[in-house]
């Protein structure tokens, strides 16, 4: 099974992806825990270009191209080999992030993003969990992390609010695949909701 976790910056995706992987391993499954951008050597090199630096470093179109290139490397080297041998893949972000960040929030580029996806990726997760959290609370969580990977957080709270709206709309348009999970509260409570959503 191929599972992605999505949501705004600071909503707890990385923590919940790790907890989900641990829970599935405890049930005897082989689980590959990965992330985007990244998850393979080439994709990790592209990640640094995308998540560090000034907010205006790239145009939305260039971001979409870079994310798609990283995703292709990730798919070829990590996701598809794991699925082919029967493993479960849990990824912190996949194509839906590009659909929302570049396709809807950074410009009206959804058709461009979808065309790139169809040409280069042509795969969706079996289940996508959107972790939904108030942007102010998520912003406070993200600010507490520190580190250099804060380019998208620097777009500000209004940007995070637009992202939240984008992810909720995405869930409405793909109800067979996407589930919205309340990400408020402590990690264990959210993990229980994640497991229930699966």
C-alpha cells in the first residue's frame, strides 16, 4: 500500500508518518518511510534547492518543474521498488503538495502541474491523509522547529491559510482516496485518528 500524508507546514506530517510506519511495522509489515521533496539521493539534492533560501528564489513554474524532477527520482529509486517487493510506503508529502502549493496557491497553475504529473509521474497514493490544523497553531509549531528549511514558512500566515483551504478542497475532489484527519491535540491522539482513517 502507498500512503501519503499531506497538509500545511507544521501540521505534524513528519511525526505522524513516523508513528504510522512504526505501527505498521509492529503489525509485521515491511514499511519504507520516506519524504518529499527527497527520499532518494538525487531528490534530496533538489530538496535543498527548494526548501532553503529566500521565498522569491523560484517562480511557481520553476518550483513545479523542480518538484516533479525530485518526485520522478523518488518514484524510480524508492517508491516503485518498495511497492514491487510488497512493502508499504509511507511518504511525508507527494503530488498533492505540488497541486496545492504551486497549482493553487502560488498561482493558477493547476493545469500545468497536472500535465507535468501525467507526463512524468502518473501514479497516485492508494490513500492520502490530509492533516488539518489551524494555520496559527501550525505556524507556532513550525517556528519552534528551527533549522534552515523554512522557505515556505516565510511566505507567512495568509499563505498557510490559503494552503489549508487548498488541501480541504483537494479532499472534496478526491473522496475515494483522500481523508481529512483533525491534527489538533497531542501526537498520540492524532495518531489514533490517523489509524482510524486507514
